[in-house]
């Protein structure tokens, strides 16, 4: 069985994930790699339906536990339906968010204890862990300005988003071998170059 490579991009709102993921995929394809780009939650019919519920600004009263289980349900579906088959074919899979987002958004910022999350989250992804995670770091003020604050997650308080940023940086410190932290308020080409250097090491 071929062994693929699983790479994730993490970061707060407006950190530039979508743009840099597209550039990363193009870079790898130029190197003759077969690439699948997915987003968490999303990418399958079921997961996209769950995503619509999660991000609907009308759902302001959603309990944090409900939010947690909806994210895990969407993830379980796209891991089984898309990610694992692609990895078994030897592809490079790039995901816009994954389990680290759950730990940070529903844990660090949402208030669900890390111990509870650590017991629950493996049910959604099995033994799947990224080989490389890019953390695109941006100040909360700049990130929310870029994002426009249109969906339910973006509309959460500034204090919530500050906790998100601190949570991500704490995770990166605990997982230095997996995380590559890149400040995205730097010039675009500089950020792109650093990501490409990380990709080169991952596929070497």
C-alpha cells in the first residue's frame, strides 16, 4: 500500500489559510505530486451540510458541546470518505483545519476541558495525525479585519479570538516537531517561500 502525506493548515480567522493552501497545492503539483485539498468541516455532501449549520449566524444559541460534536461528526465523515482513500493511493492531502482547531476553538476558547476533548476527538479521526501543520499566525485585530466577520465563528467576541491565538501558539510550543509557525503579516512572497521550504522537507 502506498503511503501518502497529510498536511494541515491552521490559524485564526483571516490568517490567510485559503490563499496559501492554494499556492501550496500548486507548488506540489508542479513537483508532480498528486494533491487533494479538503476543508474541515466540509468537502463531502454530509460534512458540508454540517458546516452550513455550524457557520450560520442565526445559530447564536448553539451550545459549545453541540458545536464540538457537529465538528467531530463532519470530520469523521470526510476522514473516512476522502482523506484515508487518498492517503492509501499515495497522495498528498492538504486540509484547511483539522483536530487542532477543535482543541483550540472548543477547548482553549470554548471552555471544554482538554481532558474531555482528548478522550473524544480520536473517535473522529482514528489514528490519523498530520505529518506537518502550518500555523499561520496573525494578530486578532488584523485577522478579523481581513475576515470581515460574516459567519457565526467570525462574529464571536474579540476576547474569544484572543484565546484562539494563544491556544494555537501553546499547541505549537508543545508540538514543535509537527508545527511550523509562520507570521502572515509578513510580505506574501516571504510567507509563501517559508511554506514551500516546509513542503520540501515534508515530501523529501
